């Protein structure tokens, strides 16, 4: 199933895995319950066996104008922070809007980035292994439309708006637009993002178009890469 034409017409604009299930102990009034604590069942359904790096779309799936690289772990960590607007070590206000800690490693996060040097735009495909339902992220985003991020003395204002979820054959999906604006007089370098996200089992797929200009976003490429990647993950 492809993303609808209405999704393609969304205006330009522009978060992650982490919380482990917690064992729960039940106690009665003045009495103890025997036995051993049992971990709660993960809410993400089946485990996708394939390594995340094998599920990234190859460079031929990106438009010809985009040069594509698969990021190593350190660069992936930097890119993930750019996508949420919250780099590593940053302080977020309100603090409940801080993205869950993301894991980076051979099969925890995989990112491919396509860059169009003429338009200064990128399309990023991010796959993460998670035991957190996408509904948890949705709930956080609904409470955190605006947040202030401080890192290394620099402050930015991050605004996130949810759009109707893309119609895709997945366990769950969401769409968002996000802007990251430096809180400095005279600086107008606004980072604008439009993201389509889906979850298939314990793999979260996020495809983001990012630009630093007012040019119309390449939503056709965004839709196509999103649909292709979701279908590829579902086959495994």
C-alpha cells in the first residue's frame, strides 16, 4: 500500500526506542505473594530476525539527485539527534519531552542518508530496534508540541506537529512535521523536517525529509522510500 496523495500534499515541517519492560510484584494487605517476578510482555509483537543494515533501501531506491551513504555507529548517533532536534548531552525543557535513550550498535540503529547538494536537502531512512510501542512515542509528541533544547550553551526551539498517520500496512504509523530554530537574534537558519514513521514488530521505520530552505519538500521521494522500506521489513 502506498502513501496517499493527501500525504504527499502536506506542507514542509519535521524521536525513539528505549524503555525496557519492567517486572511487576504484587503484594496483598499484610501478606506476601510467593513466586518470582516475571517481565512484562513486550508490546511490539514479533521479533524481526534480519539485521537492520540488510533492511535499509539500497542507493538505487533514492532519487538520482541524491548521493547516499550508510552511516557508521558514531555518525548515526549524531544524525539521530539531528532528527529529533535533541543532540546527545542536551537539556530539554520541559524534561518530560526528552526523547527516550536510543541504543546504537550493529543491530540497534541503522541509518542511510541521501543528500541533494543542489537543494541542500536530505532524505534519511532510520531503522531502530525497539521494545516500545509506537503509541508511546505518539503520546509523548502530543504532550510536547513545543520544547526548548540547550546544548553546549546554544539554545534552540523545537516545534513538532502530528499529521494524520500515513495509510501503510504496518502495526502502527504516524506522521509529523518538525522545525528546529536557533534562539539567537539575527540567525534564521531553520531546520525543517517532515517524517513518516511505522512500526513492524520490534523494528521502527522513520523516513525524514530535511531542508534548510523554503523550497517545496520532495514528498514523492519521501513517500516512495517510506513505502519501500516498510514493505522490505514486513517481508523478513
